[in-house]
C-alpha cells in the first residue's frame, strides 16, 4: 500500500516506471511528474481546491518555468517559493506527501 512507502521506495518506483497501487492523487501527481509526465501531473491536481493541491500546482508551474504563475499558486497554498532547486523540491514534496 502506498501509504507505507518510504521515500526511497517511491523514488525507486519512479526510476523503474512502476507506479505503486493505492497512491493518493497528490502522490500520483508527484509520481507522474517524477517520470516526466508534467501534463498528466498538472491535469490531476489543477482543479482541486485545497492548499495541498495549490502547493503541487505551484511546484509544477515552477518546473514549467512560469515563475509568476508559480508564485500565485504558492501564495494560494500559504507558502513561499523555496530556495531549493526543483529536483530537491520534488524530493521534499515526496517526503511531505508520503507522511
């Protein structure tokens, strides 16, 4: 079950392109983006109204290179754009959404 995945197991599943079963929509969006499927990740969370989705939406727009839009979504999430590069931010988000 996905709720019991470690960060390392999640990352390994991305490397192997073997999506674990039982992922939440947030975890699935991170998994898809980790596999390079930005459009799929964005489609999964773009219409969700909560702050968790806003945070992922912000990250995705940051990856896309749209800083203005990313800042808007970080603000909606009650967060600020991190000083981390996007690869490190992805890992931090994986940790956050696996716990």
